[in-house]
C-alpha cells in the first residue's frame, strides 16, 4: 500500500448538492478498489490557468489515500468517463 493524492476539478456548472455527490462517488470508487482514504479537502471554486471547454473556473478537491498501485489503473479508467470531472491528476507521495 502506497500513499497517493488525487486532485480533481469539478465542472463549475454543477450545483453544491451535485458536488457533494461527485465527491462521494470518487471516494466510493477509491474505497471499492481497496483504498483507505485519509482525508478529503474541498478547496472551493478557483480560476483556471487556461480555459477548459470554454470554462474559466472549477471546483477543486484534494483527496489523500493509500492504495495498492496495481488497482490505480482501474480507478483512473473509471475517472476518465466521469463527465462532471474536468481534469484530475494522481500523484504518489514520498
């Protein structure tokens, strides 16, 4: 089990209740693949460095978790098809 962080940006058109649901979906996806979630931080809506799909802001969320590295590819394949996520990145912590 290694420690990872995932930073993802939720589409700004999603309302507050929808954001909570998306965060719950991502955490459930991680847990169902054997991850242990340490913490989830909501950074709030921030301006993007460059427009993505003609949108200039997004809602940032950072989640720290532990997972077996072999399960990470399966998690990322499911994150790729989530339409409400604009971008995400998974980084291994030292």
